[in-house]
C-alpha cells in the first residue's frame, strides 16, 4: 500500500476521534474523579481538531505532492493544528491516571461508553500515530 493511499484512508479518522470525544465528555452532567476533564482542553481538542481536519483535507485536495501544485503552508498549518489536537487528546487520556494519596477522590459516576480507558487509549494513541504518519508523509513529499 502506498503512503499516499494510507494517508487518504486515515484522513477521516481524526475527525471521528474528535467528534466521539466531544460526544462522550461534553455532556451537561458534571462528572467527578478520573472522568472530570477541563472544558478548555475539551474545547481545544474539538475546535482545533475540526479546523485541522478541514485544513488537512483542503491541503490534500490542492494537489500538493510530486507535482508541487498548491500552497505547502496549508499543509504545515494543518499539521501544526493536528499536533495540537493530538496533545490535547493525550491530556484527555491522562485523566485515567490513578490519583495518588490516601485521600484521593474516588470515581462517583461511571463512564457511559465503557468501563476503563480502553476506548480512550485506542482513539487518542491512534490519533497520535496518525499524526506521526501524516507528518512523515508530508516530509517525504508522499502527499
């Protein structure tokens, strides 16, 4: 499988991760313990992630690659925003770290989409790997 094809197939997945994270954690209910997440981090993950996805798609549609048509700055901006999204996702993932100390608060509400960090691990580590692949593909001019 060529690198360009892999990038084109993986391109919609960051949007899916961003939207599902927003649906999972953006509800009106107040959560406590390991399920509590800063609204600022969640909003950054959502807004920057959606703009990054649209910018990356615009970059891929402008014909950048071996023909060198289009503007490479669009790709750099998209990759920078994808990296911000990935870091925000890893910060969201960090909520699963166990609290330390004798008086650490216990989780009151259960996560409605599963028990434990499995889905968050899959989504946010996968997003990190996808951004690595996109960056590598950009640097070797595969897309």
